C-alpha cells in the first residue's frame, strides 16, 4: 500500500517530470537546529554519535515531516559519516563543521581510504528500515557527499574559503587527485546503495563546494568521479538529485554527470537554470534561505518569483537554494510549505 503511495507521491512524480497535484516541497537541512524538538533530543549527544543511533535518527528525520508537512524526508546523517565509518579520524565541531585530524596530502594517505561495506554502517540500514515503516506515503531521500566536496574536507582538514590545498593537488598532482576521487566515488556509491537497498526512494548527491571550480576544470577533474557515482546507482531507477552552491556556471555539467534532478541555488532564476540544464531534467530550488528572515509578506513575494520562474518547467521540486539556517523561525518554514501548496494546487 504505502509503496504505491510513495511511488505516486508529488515529490517522486515531480522528479520523474510527471503531472503533480501541487508542487512538492522539502528543505535541505530541514532536520536540525532550527527546531527546538531537535535541540532537545540532541542535548549532550555529539553530532556523529547521534548518526549511529537508529531510533534517534528516525525521530530527528521525522520531526520536520510532522511539523511542516513537507513532501519528503531527508535521512538524518552527514556527508562525513561513511569516512568516519571506514576509520578516518574526523569529527564535526559545532559551529564549524567537519574537521579531519590528519589532512590528506600525499599518495601514502590513499591507504587510509578503504572501500565501505554495508557492515560498516549497520545503523544506517536499520534507521532507513525504521523510517520507511514510519513514513507511510512520504518518500525518504538518501544522500551522500560528492567526491570533490569530500576530498576538499580531507585535504584542507576542515571547511575552507578558497580550497587552495585542494587545488594545489588537482593542478600539481592530477594523478593523485584522480586516484583520490576515484576511491571517494566508490565509498559514496556504496553509501548510497546501502540507503537505497534499505528503502530510500530518491538520492541526493551534495557537491556543495563544487562552485569553487571553473567549468573546464569541473569537467576534467570532478565530473568523471561524480558521473561514476550516478551510474553506479542507475540500476535502482530511483531519482538522482545533484546539488551544489554557487554552481550557476556548472548547471549543465551537474545534469550531464547523470542527475535526473538538478538542484539550483538562489543566484540563477529557475527559467534561466532550465535553459542551462537543457531538456529531460527536473529542477529543484531555489528560494534564498535568508529570505525567511524577512516579514511574511516579503517571503510570499519572493516565493511567487520562484514559482513564476518555475511555471514552464518539466518538473519542479520546491526547495531553498541552500540549507535552512539554524536561526530560522520554524513557523516561517511551515507557512512556506502551506503557501507553495496553496499557490500551485491544480
Ligand atoms: O536535514 C537534513 O538536511 C539532513 C541532514 C544533513 C546534515 N548534514 C546534518 C547536519 C545533511 C543532508 C547534511 C549534509 C552536509 N554536511 C553537507 C551538504 C549540505 C550543505 O549544507 O551543503 C555538508 C557540506 C556537510 C558538512 C557539515 N556538517 C557542515 C558544514 C556542518 C555544519 C557545522 C555547524 O555546526 O554549523 C555539519 C554539521 C551538521 N550536519 C549539523 C546537522 C544537523 C549541525 C550539527 C548539530 O546540530 O550539532
């Protein structure tokens, strides 16, 4: 029963570019610090540890579905979870992000990246199973970090503004770089497969920081590894979403890598994004998450702009142009879901 309901959900229909009763909505980072109920259940539990507790993961993943009535859940985890699971010494520092104890700099560091097996992440399989049982007709999105974004954390040792060490490896030792992203692609593929096999009905590949690269370099140094990730999950037939920030110049390539849905940040209007992506792909986006700090009337006006630009699209999944900011008023998100549903009801 619920399998059919999931298959016919507005979210999956929009991803497949089929007619929908209303435009589906979900938010990147919908689970997290913007919700008081999240802060409560996370109290005293470090981020990475919380990702290994299936009941907690289930509760946190369900919180925004219950509160906002979003059209999809996104699995609560982090892009660095598979790296931690194969033994890379890293942590997520509050207010900072992933920090790697010994950054990757030389060929010898490749030995620290073995393949991931389902046995490395039993808590992921269990949490996805619990979730798909609880979610009923609401689809669950699995996700992983793309090779470039993961490599940037490993090489820089943490968040970065300019990716100078990453670029030093790309341009200075392209063979080492190619070997590194090839290993990361295998790990990412395995992590996505675990989630799909346990019941996730779509996947999103986050190449959050790929916008740091010029298109020619993205095509040469990054696209092949990300394309191998998309190809490796093609057989499951679940929609594959590809997203990065500041990727206006890369939108066509994000699609070319093998995505069914291209995520767009707020810098490019969706009609222009559709021209850049070309036919045969759905788009996801793209309200500026900072707009949610403006008065409700302004949020509605900016939302209308997004919906107007999306009018002629083959498939549209409404989202923010990047993740929900922690200080966002949760009520503003709930109203946004209602507003998009109301304005797009057909
Ligand atoms: O609701 C969801 O979107 C699902 C959960 C999710 C998290 N991280 C939980 C999380 C997802 C999809 C991610 C992906 C992720 N993690 C990305 C790609 C998405 C993007 O934002 O571009 C990236 C780059 C990371 C790495 C990372 N992890 C960062 C930059 C941070 C923020 C650090 C901070 O404290 O501001 C994290 C930590 C993290 N991941 C939090 C959450 C809810 C906050 C930690 C906390 O609540 O203590």
